[in-house]
C-alpha cells in the first residue's frame, strides 16, 4: 500500500504517504491496493473507448461505469475490499464489451484495429490474492526509479484531479445529465495516463486541460441541480432539532436526498441534512418538503460525534465517510459509491430499510429550546441578481475587498486559520464561501454588506460541487469592472482535503487565476520541484498567519 492522495497523508516519514497496513483515513491495505488496480482496469476500458468513440461507436454505459469506478477510489468513499473485487470483474467485462465495439467499428470503417497493450490487455487474476499480487505492479509510484519523483508527482496531479472530475460528473449523471464532451475527456485522460507519460511540461499542460474539462463538468452539474430542483434561493436553515422521528442524510448527493424526502413523505419522519448537504435547503423543490426539518451537526470530520448523538437513522450518500462507531453502526446505511464493511448498503434507491430504522428509533423527544439558523442559498443567480448594487457599492468605496474563503474542512490541526481569517476580515469586505470549510465560521455574525442591509456579508454559494457558481461570480465581477479576475480586489483562501479540491484547483489554474493561498498544508504528492514550478507560474502560496495574510491581501499582494 502506498497512498498520498489526500491532505491527511502520513507525513511522519522521509517520504510522505500512507504505507502501513492501514491508512490514516481508515482504509486497509487490501482495499487501497485493489483501488489502484481498479484505476488500472478503468484505463484499459478507456484505451478502447477513446478509439471506439472516434469511430462513432461510443459506449456511454461504459463511460458512466468509469465515472462510478473512479468515484469509489476517492478518499473516504468506499472501504469495502470485496466491493472492489466485484468491480474489477465488472471492469473486465465492460472492457471486453468496449473492445468488441471498437473491433466492430474498425471492421465497419474498413480500418485495421490498433494493437493495444498495458491496461487494455490486463487479464484479471483468479481470487483476491491474485488480484492483490497484480495490484502491487500498478500502484501510483510504479516506475519511480525510472522516471523520478517529479514525473510521479505530475502523474499524480493529473490522476487525482481526474478522480475529482469523475466524482462531479457522476453527481450530474445520476440526475440524468451527461455529455459526450465529458465522457470523451475522461476517457482521453485515462488513455493518456495509461501510456505512462513522462514529460513534465506535457503533464502539467494536461493537468490544465483537465482543469478546463472540470469547468465543463461543474457547469453540467450546476444545470443538473438547478434543472431538477430549481435555482437556489437565500433562506435560513434551522440547525436545532424538532421533536419526532428522525433520519439524517449526509454526503453530497441531492438526488438521494430528494428521493428520501419523497419516500418519507407522510411517514412522520423528519429528515435532516448533514455536512455538505446543508446547501440543499436552498433548492425550492427540496425545501418544499415540510419534513425537511433542518441541518444537524457540522462538517464531515465531526460525523462520529454527530452520528453517535443523532437519535435516528443515517444515510451516507457519497464522500466523506469515516469509520462508523459501534454506537451507530446498526443504524447507518450507505448508498451509491460509498461503502464500509459490515454496514448495510442500500441498492436501487430502496430506502425502506433506513425508513424502518428511523421509525424504530426514538427520534428527538422534544423541540430544541433554541431556534438557531444559518443562511444558505447565495448561488450564482442570487448573487448576480444583486451584482449591480454590489458594483455600485465598490465604486462608491463602501466595499473594499472580496474574499473567497472555502473548500474542504478536515480534522488535522491548522484549519482554525480559516475561521480566524474570516472573523478578522474588515466590515467593508464581502466573504464568499463554499464547501464544508464554512462550518468553521458560518455561525459567526458577520453583519450585512455596507450600504446593502438586505445582503449578509457572508454569502454561502453552496457545496464544493457549486464551484462553477463561484467562478462565474468572479468572472461577472471582472466583466463589470472591465478587468481580469486577477485584477479584482479578490483573494482566494482555499482549504483542500481530497481529490474534488484538486480538480477545482486545476480549474482555477486553467483560468489563469494566480495568488491562491492554499492550506492547511500543501499536497504531499507535489514534490518540491513540481511545487516550485506551480509557485513560479501561478503564485500558489501556503497559508501563514491569518492577520499577516489578511494584511497582505488588503495591500493588494495577492491572497
């Protein structure tokens, strides 16, 4: 096992990375190795898929399988080794089907098939032990002695960004939104990586192409979300419970939440969101359910204490899952790409087991004596609807600066930086936030925008899945001021944790946005040599002292 794909990577040794029998995320060695092998198998599918699609014979079911398979390998998604044994068998079957399609397309076109090797020629070994032996040959550091650490790092930057892209694309796909452009882009990227590229400049250039692809994916996802559930509307969300039976939905998947709300209608069960599903309350079609009772708990890393205290059933829909404690293991369910050994997995949107569990559990005995709320719903439409007034306020000198403070939250020390930074921003500034990092400061009263009492100074754009909205807001401001995004009085202070954040970072870099301040630590998979290139080209900097970083930002020295 060797894994360095997320922020909580073990950095205690000379080489950063989880290399023991169990990663810090809780993933055991077998699962991690089988995930590496699954990525290898998905490359093989994509090798044939690229060529078949070029001949007019796409296999969109195979493309969707690739998205799903890649999603399962993200940090804190699926920890079930047996699930990956099954997925590897499915991958071989899908690969053979796509290969047959390619051969038929070649025959129809009178073209000689291209002989393919590497992942395309992979033959799954018999049994788990055999697969694990194969996995040892296809880890993320294979080839290191030959190509050196910078090339391995550049490959990892592409692979991890692509994993995030696939996760976002899968979120859109489950809402029925797919595109040939996205399918082709993912297949091409895996085909590219299957060739073990070793030119660092080419790898960095490809990473920026992936950033552009991710923007297309995020736009697709935004259309899927708003097309299904309506445009987000600013509204307060209750964060204290009501009396009654209770079901908690965590993760990111709006479709699962919507389905659960429909399945629990009239049952007397109150449904609560957790973590990254907090922004779901802003969508009219979801908010219309009267038993969507509020949000419970904090960000994903708080789930063990939140779930243990929650007196009902729990459904984990996507990332980010932590090992369930025994105190709630019998009342938590996984669905979609998620999984944990011994935890019941809900297939085919059959929510009945979770509903029965919620009905059997006590729920909340009484209403909370307090009625606390946080406000969500400042998506692209809501913010740009007030853009004229905001621009006027900037031109009048009432608003001095914009801060985008967002991204992932996490358990490791150092993330209080973001709360301190936000709380020390001056009253004549605007804070945009998205992702679960906002749980560090979204219960703080930042007041309203100068001269615009109807708008809070903290504008919650949504999930990390809503990064496209934040990009479009920044671009709209740049258009309003007739300048580039880098010329705006805007600072990006980003916290990252896993591969979705890598994809968003690549998108920002692909747009030429510079001066991003990134933390709480820089990615361990980036070698000093590769990091030096990114710093020189894009001015990426680590977070430091909040007050000093804030002073620097206000002085116009980037983030």
